[in-house]
C-alpha cells in the first residue's frame, strides 16, 4: 500500500503545542515506536528546524534525519528504505527538487513509496509529491512549479495562511497554467492511499481543504469533508 499525507501547514514546525497532525502520521504505522526520518532539504537543512523535529518526535518514535549537506551515509537508498515514515519539511520546493534529483533522491523516494514507506510533509514537503505545485521559491511572487508527479494534479498549501495564495492558485487554474488540484489551509491534510484521497483531516476546527477546478469557465472550490482530529 502506497501512502502520502500532504499537509498544507501545521505539524511540529507551525503548531508546536498541537501534535494532532504529526500523531496522525505516526498512527499510520502499526508500531509502538516507528522509524521516522526528517528530510529538511527545502530549508537548507536548517539546524533549528532539525532540532525542533527531534524535540517533537524523540519520545514517540525512532527519529533520525537526512541532511544532504552532511549525509549520514553514502548509501542513501538503504538509509531511507529502512524507514517507516519519511517526513519532508517546508521551504524552497525548487531547491528541494534540484538537490533531490542531483542526489537521486527523487527515484529513491518513489521506490520507498512503492515499498510502503509512508511519505508525509508540510508545505514544500506536501506539494513536491504532486504533478505541480504553487511555490514562492522564486522570491517575488507565486508561480506554478513542476514537481515529482507521484500524485496527479496540483497542490497549494497555506491557502488561508497567506493572503496571496488563494487568488494566485485560482487564477492559475482558471487560465490553465496549472492543473486542478488541492488547496489546503494551515492545519489541513489529505491522506492518499495509492493515488486516491481517502481521508481529509485537520488539527484545527476551522481548517479546510478544497478540490479546485474549472467548471463552465468558472473556478469551483469544492470543499472537502474534513475530520477534526481533536
């Protein structure tokens, strides 16, 4: 069974006192202490980000991380395939994709997914799995970005958290510059099994997700049925 949990925002990095989404990720593995590997490539392997990960997960899981600036081993494939969960952090999606392809991590991630390792991530770590995403990687404005293509369509995180996200995403979909897809508020996540969205969960009572598409020339935001995890 292939699984991806795409989070629009939240988790330990945005909600340090609210572990609901992170606990949901851990609960997908039937082990008391699953092996979870944090991949902070998009943040440039920021030390403070890595420290927050360990603080959040050290009591709940066998936690480790993969830095491409200080690799833990030459055999990254073996290192990742022995994990139960790979949790990808936020930051620059473009830089993440460039570095992953240079190191061959794009193919390793696909192999891990196909072998049943749970893939999860927030923001850049969510949109990277789709055909396309909306990114601020270029600095001055939001733009569509081709991603890994494990999941069909597109994804836009922080839909309620950054005011420019919604108008940019809906505009891209309406003019055809990006495929229809998922808009996720901070605290909202979609759980895919294989490539099917089977569950929509949230760590906040008001957090929402949408499937956004064009119908009869107009943009439609089809609200997903969310399950609050609290």
